[in-house]
C-alpha cells in the first residue's frame, strides 16, 4: 500500500492523518467524534487512501462502528507508545520557546492537542509493517 488514512481514536476527539509512503504526510487534523465520518469521507475523496488504519486504543470500538458505513478497507493496529512518540514529534516541529525551553521535553505537555501526530505515527507504523495489523473489513 502506498497511501493510508490513519485514526488515533479518543473518547471525545480523534486525530486523523493521511500518509503516503512516497510523499509523506499529506494531511492531518483533529476532529470531534461527531465529525469523524464527514472528515473521513472528505479525505477519502480528496486523497484516495487504500485503507483506513485505526489504533486499538481508547474509543476504537466507536470509531470502528462509525467506519462500517464507509466503503473502505479498515485495519486495526497496536498504538503502543504513540502518545509519547507523538509528543516528541510535536516538539520537533514546534520547539519550546521562552522559559518552556528550560524544562526537559519529557516533562512538557504540548499547549494544544497533538492527536494528529499520533495518527501520523500509526500510519507510518502500518506502512512499515503491515503484518502486525488486523483487517476488519474491506
């Protein structure tokens, strides 16, 4: 597979990313759960991902139920340590400034949600190792 749409499910919001093996991150956003279906439909039309990848974490069941109505292959993957890695990726893109730069990055929490970075990591993990995924539908 070359292009996938990944979802980092949560209890009230989801991180979404479209990632291509060749072109890298094509899009990423964070949406409330009630906007998930519309956003996936929009990204599906715009980027034509070959599959949707869902992290097996908090809120995964509800997300999988929402995706059943969409005509696309859905896979689940382990999202172990994506939150920690997403935080590191966020700070690589947005280094702390002012007094925050003096605090060790491991103790900092980004000033805004970074679920979209977790979705990017889920997509990259899937594209690099599809054998550890489980196909749900498609």
